[in-house]
C-alpha cells in the first residue's frame, strides 16, 4: 500500500444562498484556482487543501484497510467507560 499527500487548491461552487458548497475540482496553484473562480458562471471559491491518495497493491490490503476503518469508526462511538468495560485501550 502506498499513500501520497498532495497540497492543492479545492475549487467549489456555492449555492445562491451561500448555505452549501459542491466540489468542482482540485488544482495545483492559487493562480489557476483564482482563474476558475473569477471566470464567471456562478458563485465560486477556492480553499487550500491537502489530499491523501491511497493506492493498494492487493485485494487483501484493501480488505484490511476497510476493516481497520470500520473498527476505528465503531470505537469512536464508544465512551471512555464503554471502552474500559470492553478492555479496549483509548487511542
């Protein structure tokens, strides 16, 4: 498994009332992000963003990662007392 982190700019479109955003694209530079934002065609904005890309080398790696994410999600829902009762360490 390989993980890559990239610093980039996320360009989003903003609904007319300013309550929600929709991802449009990631770009490498502020200049390109600003060109997309200012070219017209609706309300847009850009934010600095760090994107992590994971590339798996096998199906078993992917299955292990999915299992780990599920365990992490389940443990996050437990209180400290519940974790202690189950004998699970706090991370």
